C-alpha cells in the first residue's frame, strides 16, 4: 500500500514519476535542516559516506522502515484471523476492531510529525516510537487462553484481551511517532537539487514493500502454522531489530534528525522538561486509545449499533478539517489557488474511495481466502511440514522452529548484517567487496522468497504477500511506461491516472465475485489463482493512483499549508480503513452454537459484497474519467 509522507513538507521545484509506493514530488521533498544540530554523535567520514551511490543513512532508514513495516503488516495480516479463530469474535466485531485500529493508526502520525517538527526532532521521535512498537508487539504475543463456546456462550480470556487492546494502542501511538519522521530523515540526507534524491526515495520505499512482502510470508505463515504467538512474536522481534539498526546507524544521519531547538526541548513545562512532558503525554494517551479499541470490539457507545466511537470521533475531526478548508479557500486563496485546492480535494477523495477498496485485502479478502479458496499456487511442489509437537526442552523447540520457519526468515536477518559488513568494508576502502557482499545477500533473499512462495503451504494470512510482490514487479514497468509516454507527449494527466486507478480497483473484485459464485454453484473451493488475478488488477490500480495523489499534495497545495493537506491525505486514508471494515461486515458470518456455516450462503454473501465493491470502483472511476478534463484545467497555475 502507498505510504504517506512527513507531516511538514515543502513544494518541490519539479515533480516526476517515482518508485513503488510514492511519487517523486514527495520523494524529492526538501526538509529544511535545523539551524542547530547536536554534535554529540560522531559525524560520518567526509567523502566516504556513500554506499552504492547513496548516503549510508538512507540504507539505515531503509532497514529501519523495512523492519517497522514488517512488524506492522505482519501483525495486520493475522489480526482478523486471530480475533475470529482464537478469541471467537463474531465477524462483525472483528471488522469493527480492525477498522478502528486501522483508522487511528493513520490519524496519529499527523500529531507525531508535528511534535517532531516543533520540538522533539526526528531521531528522538523515531526511537520513542520504536520503543512503543516493540512493547506493543510483545504484548500481542501474549495470546492467553483460547476462547471456548458452550451452549452459545463464549468464554474468553479477558486478561489477554485487555492486553491486546493495550498492545494495539501502543502500536498506534508508536507508528504515530515513527512513521512520519523516518521518511523526513531521508529527505534531509540529500542536498537540495541532488539528482540522486528520487532514486534514494525509491530505494527507501522499496524497503516498505520488502517489509510488507516478507511480513506476510513469515509472520502470516508462522502465526497460522506454529501458533499465533510466533507470528506476533516475529513481528515484535522485527521491530526490535529495526530499532537496533537505527541506533547503530545514527552517525550516518549526519545530525539532520536532531531537535530543531535543543533549548526549547529542555525548557520546563509544568515543572517537567518539555521532552519528558511529550513522552509522558504520549504514554498517557495510550490509555484512551486502548479504551477506544475495547469500545470498538464490544460495540460500546456505537451509534445505531454500527458507528463505533472511534469512527464518530474521526467524523468530528473531518468536519473540523472541512470547515477549516472551506475558510481557507474562501478567504485565504487567490482564484488560481482556489481552483488548485479544489482539484486536490477531488484527488484526495479518489484516494479515499480506492483505499476503501484496497483495505478489503486485510478484511473480506482474507476471510474469503480462508473459507472458500485453495491456498497453494503449485500444490504438487508444496512440502507440507510434519506434525508439530512442542516439548519442555528449549533446545528441541528451538530446533523445531528453525526447521519449520520459512527460509526467507534467515535472509531477512542476513540482509542488515550484510549491510553492516559491507559498510565496514567500504570504510576500509574495499568497495568492490562491499558491493559483492550486499548484492550477493540480496540475490539470495530473492531466491528464498521465491522458494517460500512456492514450496511452503500457504495460508490466508501469508497470501497477503501477493500485493507487495506485484508492487515490486510493477514499479519498474510503470516507471518505464510513464517515461515512454512522456517522451511522446502522451503522458496522461493526474486526474486521468487517478480515474484509471479507481477502474482497476473496481475490476479487481470481478475475479473474486466469480470465484464466490463458482463455490456457491459447485460446493467446492475455488482456485487461489482467482486471488492472484485480483491482486494483479488491484496493484495496477494502485500504481496509477497512489503516486500521483501524493504528488498532487505538494504541487497543488498553498505552500504554507502543505503539511496540513498531507494530514488531510492521511485522514482520508484513515477513513478508508474504517469504511472498508464497515463494507466487510456486509459479508460477515455469525454461526449459532452447534451449527456449521452454510457454504452456499457464505458464497452468496461474499459475491454480493464483491459485486458491490466493483460497482463502487467502476462508478467512481467513470465519474472521475468524465470530470478529469475539468480537473486537469483546474490544476493549471494560470
């Protein structure tokens, strides 16, 4: 999925197409260096701070973000399945919880980015966010006792559930501090006008996609094969390794991530240093977030039984933001700026619709795959593991884990180690050896990923890797396509590309709807290749829409409110998470005690949902195509 940028960005000189999950306009963003930087960190060696053509700090951020996205998407791939299978949540309650979680996880980064810009500095924000994430993922690994149902009454481990709500809140707050600021650090590592900047950000966003891909293969597989705690635990270990990598590589950040004003950070607020006030406020903020998670899961304070408290609060924020936007364009903008800002809002609305479609991949798509699709791409090549029997011997259990875990786990661990070794070699002048070490291990990683995707028995959670895989494959294709069309003067406008994204997003539901109808008609599980085709169409849509929508934020916003408009983009993403959960509930299955769910009825429910999502995508795409010439004219600067 496309990832948002920092909360405080500036208009670049010229936009361009970019890498797998973000536009060059964001990738080329200039983040001003703070006037004063702390000098307690050892500076990188002048003239020797590059590795494979980019600052070493970029690779530090690459691996930090790879591990953070590994932990985030690893947990996300398992969450709904864990709720419904282990704690026996009804589908509807599970959707409500993941909707509240997904919405809040994209709202809080706006606050985290602003705090870092104003006082905390990016380095401290990233470290603090990383610590919260490690704690949150560790808590998710405490699965407690499985729920049991007796006579229609479900008995759950309430202590384990309270730990889960608190853990999800810690993850939300941690992402809020880490996510926007790790991106900002990359922007500061390149001087203004450095031609390597676009490539550096493409490299950074490759880390996002690599983390998402490996998260599904490793965490999704471990969680449903060895046990939920192993999937969640692997996600936590990944975040811990990411934090360790960031701490190790601070000297390569060249001081660009330090607080903008150390004296202001040391200033007293209510008798406590401002820095510790921020930390304490964030820690206390975890408690109401945990309460919102509980309320969403239990339907507490839900309006009409459907609108969770988290969604109501987000709606209030939306109304405030829309009010501010109306005031801005009517009183603070020229006629040209007004047209451009309205065109930008149209692009943001396209994103809201598209990601409402996209987020079905972690909701209804996962449940549909689990219940009605085969799982293995090439069944004859799958090596099914033997029965897993855990013992009291730590050594025996460790050996069992090593023998069962996906091979890409070891490649995942080897990549950062190879980078550290390569950096050390390059600092000794052994540039050729450094390149060989790093690229060699990267090649082995690719082979291990291919092996795991074919040989391992797949699960509904692990198959979510298909999205990130297609992003990696399609990125160079689209980079070539837009460049080729641009050379011929045929590069489509941003609104036209956005409309295409919506059309392909809608079309991605056609294979799944057909698969559901096939299951309903035959009573036999449909082929997983329907899911592969659906992901291919969906990611084509993302490559059309996501980069240009982020580019539009920096190109079309009034310069002084670019950061706030990026916050509005994130808010649209947050709403898409919540709306996706609400749509997913249309196909929810609630099976009475002692009964089995009806295959035909389930297939009909999923087919109806998928056809509905198709019409939403195609309908909005058609409207966007019709108005795209108008939006193109509105985007002109004169």
